[in-house]
C-alpha cells in the first residue's frame, strides 16, 4: 500500500527565518540552526520531514503510519519499528516514493561569508566574519578552532616572550634580593608572582601552539 500523499511547500517566514511545511500535518517547521541535518521533526505531529538528500546508498520511505524510514537503496522489504504498527513494507520499482525526496526549504538570501573546513571534524561550515585570524566554533562538533594560522602563531610567540621575561625577572629578584628577603619575608611574594606569571604565560603559549586550525575553502563575497 502506498503511503498517503504529501505536499511539501516551503514557505518563507515573515522574519526571514528559513521554514518548511511538515509533510504530514503541513505545519510550519523552523529550520533555524537545523540546516545541517538531513531530517527535521515537527513539533505539532512529532513526525520527521526530510530537508536534504539521504546519505549515500540510502533512501527515504514513509510508512502508512507516517513514520519516516531511512533504508538502503537496494532494500526490497523493511519493517516499521513503531510498536503500534510493525507493518512490513515491500519495496519495488512501483513502491518507490518520489514524494519523499527532500523538499527545498525557502532560504533567505545567502549572506556574505566564507566556507571554512573545521580542523577538528573536517566538516564545512559558513563563517560570517569578514576577517581571518579569529576563533570559530564549529556547529557540527561544537569545538573551537582558529580560522587561519596567523593568530595562534602570533599569540604563541607573544606568550613565550612575556613568559620568559617574567621568569628572568624572577631569577633576577631571587639572586639580587636574597639578603633582603631574609629580613623581609614579604619579598618572597614578589618572587612567587614573577614565577607564576611566567608559568601562566608559558601554559598559554602551549595552548595557542596546540590549537587546531581551520582553513577557508572559498568566499561568497
């Protein structure tokens, strides 16, 4: 049995936020922050609607109970996993469901930006800053990386320089104020501060030296 027909109509929101009609109940689904997903879930009927082509070697099939299934494109029989359905769906040349090709959402005009390849997960995301040498958070793996290698290299050198200066100052104070420190123990505090600042700067230098770097792919501008 063929699933009931659905009409996918992409509708722009008044505020410019990308939205799409649910293929089951036709309610509007907000796609803000979800464009990297393959399917989205309707908050009204709790059914899934595809917004992207299925992964390689997969296809979408919707059961009569409206459950959206993702199976191999070579599958001929699949079972609905819902406890109240458990229907066995036989697939063939006639049973392929062209309606379940992902609808094209109504997207706002593409803003200026740069596609960046994440240094952690390798996925590509849109970076809206118009300058490089900044930090970016990947929307896929949620990790921080530097867009371009100039920023971490520059900061690593700066922290190493400041850290070494602080350590040299600490050594100078230690050697030059030993006799004074025996009478005034508060002098030890200045030693500790100098060494602590030097250690913190060297730790920050290690952080910037080890940070992942994401590289721009190309620009929309």
